[in-house]
């Protein structure tokens, strides 16, 4: 089992980058609580609205709006586990995340590739996923695998996340991250994991797959996002709630304001998971960046992206939650 290298501790074993003081973190938290309590989050899933309603939130069904009393949010933060086992198909590749442990993974969702054999630029395929995952499996620096490093353009669009999962799980002995994008696909992911693990009980005890969901900025949980969180929490599959807000686009242009919107979106997803099942494994995720106002794109290599990622990791540590953030 691997547990990652500790960083930011008051020893000489690691490096430390503290962008935010404890007072800064407290201010961002309090501002987030005000946004969640007064503005709320749009929730496009009726089942999720029922869960929030039963959990003490203030619900406006006509507007699909949920407002969160602070005690509901803070109770969910406390009930979420501070460390999570990300099991591999081989126990030697088990990974524990949480605290200030650091691990690395590959990036995902590419739609074009430079063919390593011909040098041709072409669309990505399911076979490419299998090849990339094989490389990641061989690299000791890659602790867990992004199970959809590429979009498989040669399969049915509605089932591409399931095809990607098959290609990933059959070519690595490490833990995988990735889709699904619907409740039905989540159930199939659970069944696939159970077949590999030997049973649903074993798959819950040693989860080999973590589901990804992305809130809809600004301040929204879509139909699919909500139903995947509910299904994952009810079956024990870890869920990574990863905001992809864009400063100057879907959130305020200031980085502090963007962190508040980002934080509200992620915490709304975490609250939903904990109301479904207290103690459900959940990860605080971020791929939040800025919007390039000249090209209207979301750059992931800009300095602001690194700053936001470092701040998001600090927020996760402030809440004692495992985190997953983009790097530059």
C-alpha cells in the first residue's frame, strides 16, 4: 500500500506553499456559507431536491433552488472521511489519500493525439486509452490512473465512459478515476467493479474506481451530476466533486471571488453525498481556472490555474477532506 509523501508539515521532509493564511481560509469559508445560505444552488434533479429537503435545507421546487443553513454544510464536512482508500486491482498499488499526502496522476479528456508510431495528428480511439493506461501502470510516479485520458471517438458517444472504463481497468492494476455521466452508467460501473473485486461487498470494502462529477458553474448541480453523486454515495463508490469554474467567465473575475463560488459548488455536492449516506467517501476536487478573455478559452497552463489549485488544496485541508486538484 502507498500513502504518498507528506508535504507542508513542520518537519524538513517536504516543501510548502501557503497562499492563504488561516484567517484567509476562515474568511473564504464564511463568505461561502453566506452564498450558500442566501443565494443558494440550482439543483436540476428532483430526487436530489428531496434529499436536500429532508436534510434540513430550504427548497424552492418551482425555481429548483436549494439554500443551505450553515449547520447542514458543516455537519456534512464533519461526517465526510478525512482519508480514503483508493484500492488497486493489486493491493501493492493501494493508495491512501488525505491530509497533506501527495500523489500524482495523468491528465484526461484529450480529443486528438500525435500517433507515437506514425507522427500523424488524428482523433483518439479506445485502443489509445488502453496504450496510455499501460504506460501509466508502468510508471512508479503515477499513483492512480485517470481512466479516461482520451475520448474514445470510435465508440458510441452515450457509452464512451463505459468503454473507457473497460479499457482502463483491463490494462492497469492501479486505482482508476473517471466518468460515469448518468445514474444508469454508474450502476454499470458498480457492477463492473463488483465482477473484478469478486462481489459488491468486496468492491465497497476495496473500491477500485472513483467517479468524477462536475458542478455547473455558476452555482449549479445538473441532473446528471446529482444522480451520479446519489448513486455513488449509496453504493460506496468514492466520488470526486470537481468544480471547473472560470474566473471572469462563470464566476467573478477576482480569484478570491472565484474560490468562493468554486467552494460553494463543491460543498453542495459533498452535502448531497453525506445526506444520502453519512461517511460516504468523497473528494474535494478542482480544475478551476481563469477565462482567457481574448480567446474565450479555459487555459490550464496559466499561473492563475496553479494559484487556484494550491488554494483549493488548502481549503480541502482546512476542511480535513482529501483533495484532487489540477497542476501546471
